[in-house]
C-alpha cells in the first residue's frame, strides 16, 4: 500500500506514545524509522515498529533512558545507553562526539548497551551536517544472525560499517552497509511479502545456499512476529571472507572495545555497541583542499564509461537521496505484511482501531 511519510510518522508516534515513550521520544523514533523508509532502507524502517513494541513490553529496550557519560576527556568518551531506545541514546552519543570534534578537531565515542540504533547512516548525516567526517563500527550483542565465511551457523550480527563525508554545498557522501549480504530487516520484509532476496544471500543449517528467509526465521505462524533465532541457518556475510572479516572486526571494535560485549550465546541481552570516530577536515587539511578534492574526484569518477546494464555510476549516498526525493513526493510503498505488523502493534498498545483504517 502507498502511504505518505506524514501519515506514517503520525501513526508510529501514536503507537510509541501508547507503548510508554514520552511524546518527544515517540516522535523521534517515528521520524528516524520513516526516514529509513524514505531513503529506501526499508529494513530499518517501520517494519521495526512491532518488534520495538514487543521489546519495550519485554524490557529488552527501555523507554525514557538517556546515554550516560561514564568517562570523558577532551577528545574521547565512553557512554552507556542503559538499553534505552537507540534513536534517543544514539543521537545523544553522536551529539557528544560532534561537540568534542568541533571543539578539539577529533573525537572518539564508545557507546555501549544501546537499544537498536536504526539506520547508522542517520548518524553519519548528522555529523556531516556539522562538516565532520565520521566513521562508525556497530555490533549486535545477543543478536547472532550471520554465518561466518566457511560456516553455516549464526555467529555475527549484521554489523554495519558507515562512513560519512561532508560536501560543500551538496549532500554528503554516506557509505552505509550491513556486513551481511542483506540486512535482517530486508529478510523480514521479504518474509512479509516484499521483494525477494538475492539468490545465495542465506545459508541453511546444513550448508546449502538459498534465498528463502525461513532459513533464518524457521516457520512462522500467521500473524506471529518472525523470530530470527528460530531458524537453523542464517544470513551470509557479504564479500565472502572479506565481509566476514569486517563483521568480525565490528564485533571487537563495536562490541568488545566499547564494553558492550561481542555477540555470543543467545542468553546475552540484546543491545548495540558503536565505536564512532569524528574528524574535522581542517585538522589535517591545512591548505583547505579537501572540499575541492572531494568534488573533483566525484566528478572524475562519474565521467567513467558505464558497464553493460548500467546507465550511470553512482556515488555513496546518491541512491538514498534520489529515493528520499521520490518517496517524499509520491509516498512510501509498504508490503501488506509490514502494514499488518503495524496494525498489530497498534492493537497491542490499545490504539483506537480508527487510526489504522485505510
């Protein structure tokens, strides 16, 4: 179904308010989720609403928490999210990093025990809006979804790596990707009737490549929320051994180094850990050439002859910018299963049925 971003934000805000979040936090969560849909990252959009509500009710994530600074110097900080909503504690941690980098040129922030942080590209865009380069390594403790290269059992989270580069007078360059072939949310969207997954993006428990999301979720009863812990197989790491290696390092940087903990047995409480690095370009760019170099390189790269089957060469962040413009103007196309999950979340929190009538 086609729905406008404003309608979707309003409905999601009402759901999270009824689920126990403050008006401000509910609006923030809804805005970030819908922003992910607008950019085409439906895996981190409103398909998460029902799962967030269930996590709030189960105490996996906690409404109304602030990220606490445990230790801080002029250029680095360790922060504890206390399992608060990622859209809140993540934004707070990123703002601390931005403030330190603007004051002292560079900053490193270790955030532990955050709720689901959503689309990490949001945080790179936030830093770029303050003219900062940023790099983010994220892990998912207690959320093993991805089989390592050569294996068929879940051992990693989807563990995103994100890099943001500001551009003078233009949208930032944002490289934002899960280290799995597809994000878990995309598998969930496919399970709900959305686009099929690429062949070989998952692996069964006995080592066979597949694109069937039930390898990750197992069989799910109609109307029940799919649980990625139930399947005997998992997602595959992107890029064979290279993506598997990146995911491995995210566990150690985003998880072990921050104090959040690496992914392990399923009895570990779910949370995200994020190690973020912020750099003011002028720190190293004494001759003020960085912005011009970025512009020149982007232009030179896009002038290359295209390969068969391609009309143009795109830079990181460009597909998201185009999708945002299109979906803002024309609405967001939701699979029926995603809409049904939102309706169920509204029912769970006691929202009036009239809010979900279409």
